[in-house]
C-alpha cells in the first residue's frame, strides 16, 4: 500500500496537489531504513503522520543529507512539499494505509 502525501497551509487548505509514494514504495522503504531517531522513521506506514513547519525544517535537512543514490524522485517531491508547507506556515500530512 502507498503513502498519500498532502501539503496544507495553516487553515488546512491544500497548497499543492496531493501525491503518493511511487510504485516501488521508495519513500516507505527509505523511512524503514532510517535511524530510529530520524523524522523519516516517524512517518507511520499504516496511520496518519503530520509534520508542522518546525518539524519539516528538520525533515528537509535529513532528506538533503541523503546520499545521492537515495535521492530518488519521490524524495524531491517530498522536499518540495515540505519547503512549500514551511513557506505557508503549514504542514505535510502523510496518510498510510
């Protein structure tokens, strides 16, 4: 099953179209291989996870620090969503199923 990813502003309105993890579930796999104290690891595969603008700054740092071979297209989409949410004082909602 795939993660749904939603970018919202402080008023809970969409600020970008939602998207899902890729067919290979790259983001889900990336989160499962993350250190136990990383925000990536905090994304629940089967539940809702919300990161606010403050938390997203840390997530952006983590994703940007990934080795080049792990920076697959879905990572760039999550980075874009996080940066957009930060600019809008919003959040990113991950919906696991």
